[in-house]
């Protein structure tokens, strides 16, 4: 037996992944255990979980891999500082303590994290190799082009190459400070959202605005080549030398200073969001065409933080030159832990890959699951009132009935997802036909910004009736955006068309308004029997009751909270919000029956989590 542990840590989204004899046994992000969003500390809890899942101890591990090369990263920091000295001194000083304490002593840190019990080799791959490995090795393709699009690792900010059989080879890269990820993050910062976490909000905001700044971005900020590579005019940015992303010159181009966090979002931010989204998509498309031309491959594998831009991904798939695209669900740095483990198994140890038509990511359900006995014991210990169902059929029928009555349900099943999206294991679900559901869920359940769209889960076999996907296209990981079918759209009347900004939300645009964005786009998850079991059965039951094979699927958490991991977290989140029902495996809890529902303070609950 060969056991390989992959680790990513010390930047953001620490994670661990365990590969045993080539099989992905477990993978999880540290934040889910520590309850600290984007936790970047050494992932002791995630490692402990992975070993437990496999029944191993640290002594059983044969290789430990780390997802980037700290010395090269330090070199970049140092060189950047020298190039911008003395202006860069403050950011350099701010970064130094962590480097001297931990990052430059990684083998020691890794050893400490493993309780001193591991005595074999540590292997370091480059940041982009880790992303590339996470994109190609689990994919269903025997050979493919690989593209990574990211903020920055050591020096590379984007790279491409090919994967064939059990090997990957990266041949080209774009280097720091020129970076699509950092460009997008600069706009995330400028529009008042948190860098490395608010990028999703910026993408969600884009359809409300007009891309009136797109030309300014193209003309002033970047010099974009036909092949998608670009240079940034660094006088508009401040991330090399300062502690902010953009410089005062940037403000002049975008009509004033950055939006203050939590202040109202205005038309300016919406237009800025639309503009940078358009430019990002243009760059992604150009790079995809270039990669296709250079590699001659028919298929593409994607990873890196920018590969979470599912609007851009959808355009690559529909308008780009590749026949098929596979995207690593944990496309951000957490996925690097999985990448380095698979890299060691295939590339360093030269073990073959068996490609059998589907990916080996197992629906990305790679985290902990909880048995009925454990859940029952917990529920009894807190005096919860529950109904246990004996069969999946009865359970799904009951939950589908609740949803059809416009109840919002917390759905906790199976192994927790690896990656930022909830895929039906730790989800909040509801009826997408309801016009009020989007604002109810945003404001009363998730306590987050009202503009943010929700995504649907749809039965795989009925996806074409609702969404314009390519024939045979699959989206089990919710990483692609597609338009709503014309036949499902509702005609918008004269007064409704004249609404602008956030008011666009008031208009019902389709038969499933709660998941239809203001531009008719939808971030689709296709659900099938091979990956999803009980979640599939639930949507089938909802379809039987209502005729609708689509439900709303959003992550099981409130704003700023990591997605729930354990039953206890699900129960507390259920009590603290306005969720109507909670389903833990086959246990159903109704809000009105819970004696503790009034004991828990919503304010205190929400205050635990720093706003994201
Ligand atoms: Fe990365």
C-alpha cells in the first residue's frame, strides 16, 4: 500500500487530501473543522480527518506533498520588494514574521503538524503544477490541454501545457505581477468586497450593470495580446508595494475612491463589475483559443482560482474551440493539496492512470459523513424533536412536500463536499418556482446581500428542457453558467424593462424565477444517479409532486460562516436562522416543534462570523 498525503497551507484555504494506491480516499478544507472561513493555518484537523477516514496513522504515510515551493515564493517577495524599494517596505515587513516563523521552515512545520510521527520524505511541487495536476489527473480524459488561471503562486500567475496518460507538462506561463486573478481581485477590492472571497459577489453583481468601463480597462490598465497574454500598467495598482490592491490613479479612471465595505452598492459598482467581468471573459476566451491552437488538443482541463468564474467557464465551453472541458471543483488553493498528492502518485512514482469515461472525483463528496446512530445521539443530547423515516422514498416524499409548500430546508447528507460549492450534501434547498424565494433566502436565511443569485440543481435527464447546454454537457460540480431556455422565459413588460440596478430583481423572468439571474443566466448543477443517490431521489420526488425537476441549491451556512460540517453545526445554523426544516440523513426536524428554537440568539450566532 502507498499512502500519499497532500497539504496546502499558509496562504488561504488550507486543506488536506489523502490518496491511497491512486484512489482519492478523502479531502477536506481546514475551515470546515475550525469554523474560521478561509483558514490558512496548518490543516491539522483536515489531516486528522483524512487519516481517520482511511484508518491510518501518521506512521503509515509514505509521502507528504506540499502544494507550492516556499523558497521560490519568498524569492518573489524579496525581488518585488527590491524592485519597488523603498515603497514596498511596509508590505514586505508585514509579511515577514509569518515567513520566518513558518513558511521557510516547512519540513519542521509539517513535522510538527503530524505530531512528529512522520519520518519520510517531503515533496514540494510548484503552485501551478499542483493546480494543473488537480485539473488533469482526476479528469475523465486520457489526454487534454491543461490551463491554470490564478492570482499568483511562486512566479507564475497562469500556465498551460498538456496532460497525457500519467504525465503532465506545463510549457508556458504568465508571470507576476501580470495576473488575471490579481486583476479581478483588484476590482473586488475596489468595489468594496473582500479579496480572495468576494470575487464571487463581483461576478454575481455583473449582470446588473452596463460594461461602460470595459474600454478603459482595455486601454489603460492592460495591454492585451491576441494570445490572451497581457501586461498590466502597474502605476494603477498597489499590490507589489502597498497594502491595498489599487493606487490613487485607479480612482481617477473609475469615478472616485473604492466603495467602503458594507455601504450601499451603487450603479457605479454594478457597471464596474460588468466591465471587469466582460474583460475577464475576453481574456479567458483568447487564452483558450491560443491553448487550443498550440496544443492541438480537443479537451481542456481547468484549475486555479479564476476557474471558479463559472460565467467565463461557460463561455469557454460554448464559444471556445474545445469539445469538452473538465474543471477541478476545488479549483482554488485547497485543490492544490489534492493536486500534489496525485502528482506524486502518477508523475513521480510513475503509476498508470485508468480512464473509464467518468472522472475520479466521486462527485467531490470526499469529506466526513455521519452515521444515523451518531446523529440520533446528538439530537437526543440537545433535546431536539425529530421524525426518523425508514426508507428514502418516504423521506424524499416528505421533504419534497415541504419544499412544494415553499418551506426552506437544510439538507445534510452523505460526505461533505470538497471545494467551495455545496452540491447536495451540505445544502439549503427550496422551490425555485417561488417569486419571493430569492429575497427570502438571501435576507432571512443566509443574511447576505440581496443581489446575490441562487443556483439550481436539475435532474440530469431533463436539463435540456430548462437550460441551453451543449448536447451531452454535464455540470455536476456547478462550475458552468448556461442561459435559461427560451421556452421557460417569461415575457417582460414595458415598465419592467425600464427598471435598473437592483430593481431588476423584482421582475419574474422565467418559470423558475428564484434561480434565474437578471440576464437569464443560471449556474447549473446537473444531478445524476451515479454521483448523487439520495439527492437525486429527492429532486425526483419534487418533480413527481410538482412537475418541476429543478430545486434551489445554496450552501448550508450564513454569511461569513464556513459551510457546516458536523450535525451540531447544521442544527445550530437551523435554529439561528429562519429555516423551516432540517434534514440530517433520514431525520427530519421541523422548526415549530423545536423547544430550543427561542433560546438561541440570532444576533449572537451571526456575530461569531466575520463578514466575508
Ligand atoms: Fe492558486
